């Protein structure tokens, strides 16, 4: 409990900064718990730093562990109309129950997003997302998968009144066929003021090899510092058979 309470320090610091910052006209609607749906605009570039703590409940096959990103850096680029890409460089630390802490680079990933349909009054925006994950993290230390991973997903976004709804569903597999997963998520963003947004989010993963589900849900809070910058914090708690899981994420993003 002490460790979890201490992990809120980065979130508290970010929220304190938000209170002192000048209010922005609007805050970005990107989800906190999973990747954003829309590609960056042509010529638009931004960087995001995320600090995360993931506490994973143990089972018969894996011991209880805590996985930290310290931090995870993501770069987003708008390549052309409707097309964007992103690069992810995670620095990780993993500690299993009763074991030593292992730290190092995680699996680097490259993603592409293409906007299939723009949002209209009667339909959501639709995008297709492809991701390639490189085995740069040490699998022996639990910092990587040990093989090339691929994921393809479909994302949607719809603004209803003042609420922004977003969702994604996809299929992920490793190059050697060791893992096959169905991934999904849904996010609802509610404006509190012109700068603050409250989020309610759910993420899920279905392991097709072991027929197991890992589902989590929780709230988030985001503050728009400007049109191109925000800070955010979110907390996700495991549901069902993974009720012992906990995830705390804090983010800061800005354009360049």
C-alpha cells in the first residue's frame, strides 16, 4: 500500500502544475489508457512522456510483479493527409515478488495510422492502425517479448454533444506464433471546464492461446496547457480474474 501511495507523487506534481498554469482554450481528447485513434495532421509533430506503474497479480504461471516505465517516450508525426506515424521507446524496470529489480530498454515499436473516414454528423471517424514491435527488451528479465510482434486494429471516434467517445479493437500476434491476443478499449471524455476533462476508460486483452482475459477500468483527468500540450493522470483497476491488477499512468505531451 505504501508503494502505491508513493506512486501518486508524479500525478500530484502534474496536477499541481496544472493548477498554476494558464488555462487553455481546449484540452486534447486523446485517451489516457490506450493509444489515440486519430493520426497527427500533416507536418504536426509532438512528443509524449509517460510514467507508469503496473502491478500485475500473480497466478499459477507467473509470480506477482510490478512493472514501471521510467519513462516511456513516444514521438508522433503527421506524414501526409490522413496518415501519421509514431515511435515508442520504453525504459522499463521490473520487480517480481521476492526478487531483484531488472531494468533496461523495453521493446521499441513503430506505428502507422490512416484515417479511413472523417467524422460526420451521422457517423464516427474511422482509422486503421498497424504496429510493429521490435524485440529490443530482454525477455529473460521480463522487459520484452523476445520476438517481433505485429498488431492491426480499427479505431473510431465520435463527438456526442460535449462528450468525446473513442474505441479500438485489434488483433496482435508474435512473429513466431507464441502469442495471439485480441485487444480492445473504450474511452469517454467529459469536459469539466475549457481546460479540464474527466475520463472514464476500459481496456481489455483476450489471450487466445491460454483463453484468459485481462480487463481493467478506471478514471482519468487531463488538463490542456495549450492547443498542442497537455498533462494527464489515470488509474486503472483490474476486473474479474485479474482484480489484483493496478495501473497508474501520468503523461505530459507537447508539440515541437
